């Protein structure tokens, strides 16, 4: 369980860092661009970054989902292992 928490913490940090970097690059691109090529961004309007509580809830949801998927994969691997033992 501790390894899963550590892996999730690292992944969440990387995701948060990449998001911040992309946002900073977009701001720099908008301020330094001399011509506007289109009115809308390629992927539509992006939501305004939510509050701290919203981000905490989002990351908690991601963590619970990560644990659920890890548990399901573990159960599947156990089932496959037992099936192979019986088959051999």
C-alpha cells in the first residue's frame, strides 16, 4: 500500500508540474504572439484552474481510482495464477 501511495504521489506531482508548465507556455505564447491566427483555441476553452479544495478532491479521486485499479489487477493476476496452476 505504501508503494502505491508513493507511485501515485510521484505521478500526481508530474501531472501537476506538466500542467503548470503548459499553462505558463500558453501565457508566454499569447503575450509574445504578434498575429492572431484563430479566435478559438484548438481544443476549445479551457476551464479556469479550480480552487485548492477542488484540486485536492480531484487528486483524492484519482488516488482512490488508482488503488481500485491496482486491486482489480491484483485479483485478476491471482485468478490467472491459480488457473495456470490447475491447468498445469
